[in-house]
C-alpha cells in the first residue's frame, strides 16, 4: 500500500548544520593539543593558588607568629613554611604575568600563522566559509577560553594575596609589578591583546616561526609601554614631609619626588639624608629647600589605575583586530573562495 501525501502539504525542510558551529568544532579538534595544554596549565595554577590560599598561608602565618614571639637567638620556628610560601607565591605571580606572552606565541605560530603557511586556511575558505567568518570564529573560541580561564586565575591570585596581608611579613606589596598585574584585569586584557597581535602577525607574515617572533616581540612592547604609562593614568597625591626625614615619603607607586624650595619650585633630591646632618643641612640651605615632596599613588588608586589601563589595552586590542580583518579582506575579499581561487 502506498501512502499519499495530502494536497497542499510540503515536506519539512532538511536542517543543515550551521557552518559556524561546524567551524567551532573544527577549531577545537584542530587545536586539541593547545586545548589540553591550556586545561593542564589552568588546573595546575588553580591548584597552586588554592594551596597557597589555604594550607600554605596558614603554615607561613603560624611560622611568623612563632618568629615574632622569639626572644632568644635559638628560638625555633618553621622557616621552611615561610620560604615555601614566598617562593611559590612568586612563581604563581610570574606564571600569571607571562600568560599573555604564551597566548601571543601560540596565536601567531599555531592558530593563524601555521594555517596560513600550510594552506589550511585557504582550504577552509572554499567550504562556504568566508575569510572574515573563519577569522572571527578562530579568534572567538580561544578568546572565550582565555578570558574565562585567566579571569578565574586572577581572582584566585588576588584572594591568595589578600589573605596573606597582615599575616605574612614577607608577602609582596601591591606595588610589585608582578603582583599588581596578577591581581587585576590587566592580565586578562593583555592576554586578549596577545591573541589579537598573534592573529595580526599570522595574517601579515603567513609563517609560523616569523609570526611567533613578531607576536611575542609586539606583546612585550605593549607590556613595556603599559608599565611606562601606568603611573600617569591617574592623578597623583602629593606628600610633603620635613627635611628632618631621611628621604621623601611615598604612599605607594612613586611618580616624582625631590625637594620643594621656599618659592614652591621643585628640585631633584640630592640623596643626602636628614637635615640633622650638618652637611645635608648646609646643602638644603644653599638650595633654599624647605621640605621633601613626593607625588605618588596610594593603594586606593589601585583600581582606578587597573581599570584605566585595562580600558587602554582593550582599545588597542580592538584597533589591532580591526587592522587584521581589513588586511584579510584586502587580501582575499569578503566572499568564500572557489577551489580554483584557493589553489
């Protein structure tokens, strides 16, 4: 018996898998080694930070309490716990700080550079995927993983650092460059910047090794430029102290310091010391100096500095991405390529 189709009805259209969804799966499959490496690095760093937050902090804090109670040279305290916390907390801060360089190297060498070099990218453009969509998906997948993973690690690092404040005497100050960035969103922004720079290097140079070198060098340049600009991203607080002090007094990150004259002019600090010293007093008198001054950032400026710096890095990242897409479009056009054009 034959089943007839009722008049006026049409067969349900066959749903075709989304090209974007397929491209996402392709990116994940093609870069499985990098995905496994990122997962392993994330788990290792998260485990280290959780251990530092809990048992390591408790042991080091207890050792410092024992040390502070010591009244004799032969007093016993757990020195190993103090040194262990100091070493591993520094390792964690360094690892987080260098994550953006690792992301940049991978993006330049493997994510984009190698595929441009071997022709894998051109082949993908013949499969009904435009170059712009290909690049967008290639960047969106790792960007999501990098943002989530790095953000979690930054939060864990900050919690670890905060828990040690006031309990562990040799914990790093918030002004330490590695701690400053590992505790805030600039690390996430720099990682995304590294990803964008790596993509630009891969599209421009079309070679894995050359793109790796260029992406790392450019990311180092961004990081160095940010370090130089950081003290000037927010208004400073001026502290004026007597010449009887040994030196100008800073509240945190020092931008400028020196001597103030009776007319309010600023002079470099001669690095002499307190005016109680007769020679120093004579120098200050000859210079007409009346006090020390310091323009610095107190700890309350941490988040303003972080947020402004993060915004600048993200703006730079957006510009780099815009240039990358423009270069890709100029070299290929916006439509998917035919097989003949790709070959």
